[in-house]
């Protein structure tokens, strides 16, 4: 089933942003354009380059009124530990969402069930909370 034009499903999660733990819900994605980027896990070798690229371009996204959310099945505590220990990840100013239960990953249809990790996927969500672009690799 295509997720294009479907409304994002309800969720509530803990996240790490700018040195603090915050709560994030599906409502936070509404009212502005959002990019939701899923990746398998913190402390891996490929993921930092993708997250760093988003971090390097975050100001441009902000100028366009776009918010970025990265999501993995790690906890928000793991996101903080990775942020504190990696020069590439330390650049991140956008919200790093923890999805240890896999709820958000399942909502966006990127959960790899047999290993309990999210597949790489990028979703563009419009201000009404509808998915407009999907790329899953």
C-alpha cells in the first residue's frame, strides 16, 4: 500500500534536541513542512554521514520553513550519548526521535521486523500531516 497522501498515524515519543530531552507527537509535524528521516541505528558507520549531511543543510531547511526529524529504534538516551561522542553527530540541531518500541517505524512502514531496526527511509510531510514524498532504500 502506498503511503503517498496518507495522514501520519498518531504517535508520542521521547527525543533529543539541542542538549535536552523533549516529547514529540504527530501533532508537532502538523502546521509546517517536515522531513522525517529513518535510519537503522546509532553508533554505525554509514548513518553518521547521512545525518551529518542533514545537519550541514539544516539552516537552509529552516529558511524554507521545514523541520527535520531523524528517527531510529534507539532511545533518546542513546541519541544523546552518540551526539556527545561523535563530531559529526554533534553538529545536529534538529530533533532526534527515539523509537524503541518501533511504533513510529511501523507507522511509516519501514520496520524490519526480524532484526528490530528501521530501514532507511525519507518522508516529506505537508502542513496538514499528509505524506507527500517517500523514499525507502
